């Protein structure tokens, strides 16, 4: 979450009932293609095992900041502070824009589930519809929360409904239900203020939206569980992001001053089971589990994403990743610190750079990670030894401006079906190919859908990336993270 100046200090019918269609269509653009007939020339430096194969520049409509990504079939959904973009990546080295939906609200965090898209609105609007103008956060009638879209037609997404949440939605996390009839969206938000009628302190909570799959237009908030009943660490007033691992019934929350582990065996009622703190962490930002759930990695967004922190002065233990193994029992899990990771490539003082969003590279039995670092580019990381994580590949552009710090760089970098997709704040969508023998098996892992903050279990073969149907998570620490997933078939989501 980069520090972006804003007006405030912080940052019911059956089926797919359509609303505010006119406002949506006004912002819907026709297909646009990358220049597939021209030979692509990269403007970045890369390691020998990383190739920059494509870039789709931003359009004028999406002139605001690009944000997060979600994946469905042959499509990448790219969030933007102005709305979202649907990219066709059926040919990953020649991606095309299928449609753009102009629906401002910031910051545009996205999750997909079948034909549904969940979109985070974190800056107050005068109404729920896409054409609603901005309003003050002090306006009690202002809207912040989740907008829901039907994306069954990728060329013409349709607005379904909107759900208001306390303090808006900075990020959102999809958690499938266990009855096959509902799914849940965990909404993270923070920075309350007594002057904000819809975001009152202390706000040590998240919002949980329940979505009936046969009637998503009736989605509603069913609970706002308090994660820190006795108050969190100094400065904690909500969570920045949550990563769920549904097959293991666990989730990890990056909650400003705290890192938390949760039991989500009842997805409608998550329970905090462990909390960790780190004096080197300024802002707990995001989290990722290993494929077997025995290790979790948190990121520290020192400087809020807008600072130059990848340099010798800041050092290697601040603005970095922190890796924890998960021991103890299911009833009383305990996270134990193992080590830090920060990119070894020092960046210029005019480049904003800090740990940001990434995902596992799906190598069963191995722990590899690809991650965005804003203007530090994209880093490929080996953390099989959590005490000594190392960089094994990278993608890095020159500073946007040599003379002054200009916000930009990779917001998110995720591995999906053989390629890495990077959402660059100012330059658009980048596609990278990694040629690394240790990742050959990852090329056989195909997913039909991927939300990085709702981790699947993966195995070679086609499907949703799921591994088996064992349910529960057993003793993760005793079981460990090594060994290939078995081949008993995917779980499926709905």
C-alpha cells in the first residue's frame, strides 16, 4: 500500500440482479491488444534465468495506480484505483486487454470466484454505484466496502451489488464455505478516526461478508469479529491483509503491528490462535504459507511503500520478509521466527522499494517464492532453508526518475500457469518467464482460478491447483513441508 495523498489521513433480488448498468457501461471499453505484431523489447535488467516477454501499457482510462491481481482461466484481472482491467493471457507472451471497467474507489484489491469478482473500495464515494463521485470520509452517507461484479462475460462485466463495511475495504480475502452454498469475504481495513462516522476507533476487527452462491446480490456482513479484544500492539487498529489457506483451515493476518495465525475451520467465525511481534517490523503487510502450511512468511512494508528502503543504511532486516515455522498443536499452534529475507540489490534513493505482494512458485516439495518490491522489481526467492533465504532470480528496471523519488514499480508479482505476472503501478502489466530447472515441475501445475490471498494446495496436473481431500490440517510442524503432494484428486471449490 503506497502512501498516496487522499481526502483522509488513512490510508435483494434472486440471481445476478444488475444495478447501475448505465454507469458501468459508460466505463466499459472495447478490446485492445498489445502490439503483438511488433517484436517486444524489454526495458529491464534481469538475471539469466528470467526473461521479460511482454508488457501491456496502461490506458488513459486506467491512469490511476495499478494494484493487485487475480486469475481465472485464461484471464488476469488487474485492479486499479479507477476500476479494473480484464486481460486475455491465453497466449501469455502476447496478452490483450479484453475490457476495462471504470469504477473508481481505490484501492481496487480484487478476488475472483467463478463468475464473481470482489472489488475493494477504500476511498469514500457518494453512492455504491460506479458513477458515484468522491465524497468526504466524514460524510455518514458515504460508501466504502466491497463491490461485486458478474464477470461471466469477460468483455462486458456487470455490476451486481455493493456491501458497506466499517472503515471500507483496503484488501479482501476469499474463503470458500463448507456447505457448497455460501462463500465468505474477509474484509481488512484500518486507521479509524473519531471524525469518521463509518470508521470509529478502536477498530480491532475485520468484516465478514457472507455471499449466497445462488443469490450473490443478497450478500451481507454477518459479523465483525474483534481480533484483539485486549488491544493489539501499539499502532494496531485493524488488519492490512489476510491470507487464507482453506484446505488447512488456517489463515494468517498481517495486522499493522501484529502477525496473527487464525483457525478458520468455521469460515464464518475465525479464531486467533497465535500472535507474534517483531521490533524490526514497522508495518505487518501480508503473509504467505508454504504448500503444506508448516511455515508462514510475513512482509514488512516499512515506509508504506513510498520510501526508499532497499539500501545499505536501512539494512537487511527492515522492510524485509520474516519467516516463521509453525509448531505446537492444532489447538495451540506456535509461530517461531527463523530468519529474514530482503533483496540483495541495493536501489537508488529515488526508488521506492520495500517487501510487497508475492506468491509461491508451485514446486511440490520445495519452497520458492516470487515477489514484488516496487521499484526494486521482482525477486525470485529460495527459502527451503528458512534461516538462510536467498535470491535466485530477478527483474529490475532503472529508476523512473533519476533526480527525485516518483512512486512506481511492481505492486504484485504472482506465478500462474507457467508465467509470472507483475502489476506495475505506472507501466502496466508485465509478463516474465523463468527458466530454472528446479521449477520444471511447476510448469505442470495448472490452475483454473487463483487468488493469491486464498492459497490452493497444488499438484502437477490440471485443475484448481488443489492436492487432496484429506480435510483438516493435522500437526503441520511434525508433518513438515517436504515431499510431493499425492495424486488423489482435487477438492474443488463449489
